[in-house]
């Protein structure tokens, strides 16, 4: 079994109004050292071992459903879960 951590973020070329609002709020709370905020999504998938190539399957999931690849980038980490 695998735990896959998927990170989805807006592309650098895409404006992030939610990130700008959070940055402004942090500045108003006197955290002036914050230079930039980008908001994204984090997902954890638990996937059973199968005959399918895990990297290919996760990439397809991200490209087809989990990320809007027109405006978002994604990355992921795979951890094998050891069960006793």
C-alpha cells in the first residue's frame, strides 16, 4: 500500500487573489516580513498495490481530475506504507 501526497499550486504566471488577501491580512497583523503568499491544495491518497505503474496512474489522476493543468502545477511524493 502507498500513501501519495499531492500538492497542487497555481502557476507562477497566474494571479492569486486569495494569496494576496492573506498577505494583506498578515501585514495588517504586523507580519510585515511576509513577502508573498500562494494558496494551493494538498491531498493524500492511499493506493493499494496493483499491476498498474504507480507513477503513471498518479500522473493521470492529477492531469485528468486533481489539477486544472491550464492554470495549476502539481507535484507528488510517494511513501510505501509498511503494514505488520
